[in-house]
């Protein structure tokens, strides 16, 4: 049995081991990344295909007669034609809920950077500003206390629930969008944790932002497509919103002309919320478990129509 992984670099750039996957097959081939024009060639003789971002179409599946199983190395699987896979008798699995703790932690990290600005102040000290300060302390911008403030959570799945727990520990009131939309939208902080669908694409638009509390913060560790980035940039520049922290953008890798990049009150990180080593190891563990279950005729993490 041959396994081909088309884009393994983001999961394991060299700090982890593939051995447990190598041990369950006759041949395990890993490509760091695969451009679209090479996908067909690289998957041609495999029985098991693994990928995170490569688009796998009906045509590609039909061109690979040995293919029996597609293991998506992420939670989302919109890059796979699942209906075609079902028609062709090809099993598809994904990696659900592997990053709950990591993404929740990153959402709070973005929020704390906006409210405490530790990076900015550390850089100021590094530049020597403290050496010349007339006082024992100083701040480049006023800090913001989260205790007693509110957070509106849009998407109350496993990540949203974990963010709520941490926020409560910080002394915040939690408002859940699916239960009280107005309270969530008008909270001091709005944090996005919902999947991207055609129905909610660019849900954070000018109208939505206008209904938010003046001076609120927006956090997005879900999907960039949830946000109208031009509208958000306008709100940040005008002061309607005090700040935003985003780990995802509408186009990734980021484009140089993205309106959010470079704004003083917008913290942007390069889609890293899911990447702690413990979390990436969990992906490999679940990939192994999924394949072993499939070999035994079980349905562990099987994607169904």
C-alpha cells in the first residue's frame, strides 16, 4: 500500500517524525508542497492520498484508478469533491477538533496584544526608551483592562466554548451570538469562531461594524472570508473600532495590498494559531488512527455527504 502526502511541510517542517505513518504502509512519500500542475502526476499510483490544501477534483480521482482513500490533514475539506469521492467509492476522512486549545489560546493572545501591547513595549525598551524615561514606568499607548468587559462569541463550537472559558477566567461577561445576537454584536470584544459558508461570507461588513459598540475589538481566528477587509480597515482607521487581531485573511499567503496589513491598531499573524508542535503531532496521530480504522472497515472521522 502506497501513501502520498502532497503538502506535508506545514505539518512537519522537520521537527517531527513521519515514522508512525511509514510503519503502516509499504511506501510513504511526502512532498513539502505540490503545485496544482503536479498533483495528478504525484498521486497517480497511490492508494491513499493525504493533503491539506490541494484541490482534488473528480477528474483527478478518475485519473488515479488505485485511489481508495483520501485523508484530509485538516478539519476543513472544501478542497475535496466529496460527492465525486462517494460516487467513486473513495473514503474521505478529516481531522476534527485537533486545534481547539491552540486556536483558543491564540485568540486570547491576539486580544491581549491589543489590550496590553506587550510586543510594542518590549520593542520600545529594546530601542532604549526606558533608559531615558524620567519616570520608573511609561506607556506608548494606554493599556485596556478586560476584567468587567464583555465578549461576543460568534460560533459556539469547541473553540468558541474554550475561548468563553478563558474569557470568564479573565473576568469577562460572555455573550453568545446564537443565543443573543444583539448582546454579542454590541460587546466590547467580538470574536469569530464559525466556519465559512456562502451564507456568512463577509458577514463582518459595514452594516455589521456599524452596529458594533464604538471602540470595540474584533478577533478573527476562523476564516478570512468572514470579514470584508476594506470595511474593517475603514473602521480601524476612523476609530469606530479600537483594534483588530486576525490570524486569517481572505487570500493566503497574504497579498501586499491587503488593507489590514500595516495598520497600527491591527495585529496580523500568518495563520499560525493551529501550529504548536503538540497540535501538529496530534494531526499525525489522528492521520494514523484514521487509516488504521479505515483498514478495519470502521468509520473514524469519515466525511459523509
